[in-house]
């Protein structure tokens, strides 16, 4: 009986854990200001170390914007991203776009197309528009509040 309870406890905890990818401790202030200044400062666990290296190497052409950093800041952010990277590897010739990964699309497949066009959202990279805890790496379904649709739960 104890074994069954343990299995059930773990089974119910896993979905909640999966949505709280979190921002690891000792996040460089530069990551929040430099990266989070234009879009959500994504949790490093959303991409692999190789994907983060690729992203950091292409900052002068970062999705149509020059997001170049000085060498010290780039090294600090790169090292932190790679130390805290996940296993979600995206194959691409250029920096991967988190919002087009299979994982992201699978998590957002129930969103009506009109949601992405809403002026309060504007972009899939604007996680905080629907996930008020995004700046702390919290993306749990119980916290979602979609502009125009209200609270969202499966």
C-alpha cells in the first residue's frame, strides 16, 4: 500500500514540476537586464548547452536585432546558461527559437490563433503576458491568465 501511495504522489507531482522549469540560483543580473529587456529571460533548461552556445554566438544577428554584448558580459551569461542548460536540443543551422520548438508548440497547441494576435500579447516570446510568474521561471497551468480568455487550465 505504501508503494502505491508513493507512486501516486510522484505521478501527480510530475506534471507540476514539468511546468516549473525555474530560473536557477545565482542568475547573472546581466541576463535579466540584457536578455529580459527585450523578451522573457527564458529558463536555461529549455535548451541544451550546444543550443545556448549557438544563440550566444549569433547575438549580432539575434532574430533581426543586434543584441551584441561586451566580452565579459557575454562570457558570464554564456557560462551560466551552459551550466544550467537542459537536455532539450533543437537541431538548426542558426540560433534556435524557443517558441517554435516541439515542446513549446505542444504546450500551447490549445491556444486559439487570435490569442497570439492580441495587442496585449503581441509575441509568443512575451511569456509574461499570460504567465505572471514567468520572470521567476514559473509557468504552471494554475497561474495562467490569458488576456481576453481569463484563467486557463486544461
